């Protein structure tokens, strides 16, 4: 039985220019990024790459509509390697564009075509949350199905993951917070996953500890404190990605997807709304198990009694950003049953990673409580 894998090589550079030189970026490279990242970090390098700016094809998180619009342009370009420089949207799109024979991305997500990579793939994250640079997952909103779907396959693993701390300097505080909370959730969900083992938990534990420590520093010293810890948070996000890439994430992500897909709530923000409530439900159902160890680790990092761990975790995260009732995003009471059924119908891949099985009524109760 396989316990652990790590496919991409991981590199670290002080600047994008150092990376471009070392990796020999040139005319056979397709760089998928955003113009607001290209302008300060790449423009003056006069690289001969093909550049594609994701925001010209759609706003927000990735969707089949956005990806297919980009694909129409990608088909016109001759390239051997995809260089993804961006956040989750850029990375999820880029993984699909490294595959052969894709004429409609929905076919890839539905796996109605062979999933086979025929281009090199290098991923450079510019946020500190997805960990997608080291995972075999691409997530997109499939508009026709009114939900998000995940393509999970080793063919979309990057060949190289590259950490460049300077690329976080332009990330607004709000997006920094939500992306890093997402990384904390990756680490914590994967820690209690039934697929977790001693190898994955080493990574989960380290990420949890680093992220909580950075959050405490921000709460104590203010927003600018994060700048001292850019590299630490990028690495924590990366290793949380390694953990959940092997052990998986569960109900926090599964329950957040209908909210994000229907009301376009950003991924990290959506996950944040469900985090502690899902874990409290886990605890009520099965207090003995890996959740005890996770709570002990969190309590130690938070400096609180383990019985108050979720209250104190919410208090700390609340100092960085507000937790909202779901109805403030436009969710309607009628959505409670609809979202519940959607999760059960479409998110079994994630629900299989739950610390303990949740019934339909228990999933519904979580939505009702948070509504």
C-alpha cells in the first residue's frame, strides 16, 4: 500500500529573474499569469515567452467557460512547456493546458477523454494557500452543473514547483489571509483524514504550527508583520499541499463548494465559514482518535486549553477577517436542502476523506447552523 509520494522537484529563488535565468525561459514556453504580476516582475526581463493573461478570459475562480476561452487562444500557440505564475485560478487552468487532446475542458473534468500530459509543467505560486503546485488536482466551476468539480490525476502533477517569496509582495492582505487560512484547513483536514499516516502528518503538523504562529504575529503586530514571514507562509502552504495531496481533504471543502459555485464566494473564504463547525461535529461523533492529537497540537500553538481550542481558533482567525453567516452571501434557506443533496451527489471524492462519516441530516445541520 502506497503511503506517500512527492513528484515535483521544489526550488527556491530570490527573484523571478533568477528563476527565469536558471530555467531558461524562452520562445517555446507558454507563461500563464496575470498582467498585474507580469508588469512588476517580468516585463523588464524582455523574455521571449508567449504570455497569456488569465483575467482577459474571465474574472474570479476558474470555470469551464473561462478555461475554454483561454483554450481557444492556447491552441494557436506552439509551446513545449507551461509556466504557471499565479494563484489558484492560474494554476488550475495551467494544469489542464499541459494535457494532450483537450478541445473542451469539461471532457477532461468528466474524464470522457484520455488524461495524458504532453507538455512540461512548472508552477510558481503567487499566493500562500492552494498548495496546488505540488498536488495532482485541478478544480473548476462547471457552470452547467452549478457546482465545482475536481480533476484528480497524476498526469497533471507539475514537473517543478518554484517558491519565490518576492511574488507575495503585491498580494492584498484580504487575499493573503483567506489563502493562508485555506492552507491551514488543508493541513488540519489532512491530519485527521483516514488516509493520513506518519509521513503525511509530519507535513500537516509543521504547516499547522507555522501558520498559527504567523497568524498570532499578525494579530499582535498588525498586517505588515506578514511581510517578515512571506517565505515561511509560502513553505507552510507548500507542505500543507504535500500533506493533503497524499491524505486528502474532507467535509470542510466538500460543503464549501456549492456556496462557492452558486454565489461565487472565493475558495479560501468559503472554506473558512465551515472550518471549526465541521470539526466540532467530528468531535461530537468520535471524540477519540486523530482529532484528539490535532486538537492538542492546535491548543499548544494557540496557547489555550484543549477544551477551548475551536473557540480560540475562531477568535484568532476573527482578528484577521470576519466570519459571516451564509445568508450574507446570498444563500437562501431553500438552498440548505439543495446544497446538502449536491454535496452528497457530487462530492463523494472528498467525503471519503472525512474523519468520521457524516449523514445527510448532519450535513444539513451544519448548513442550518451556519445559515
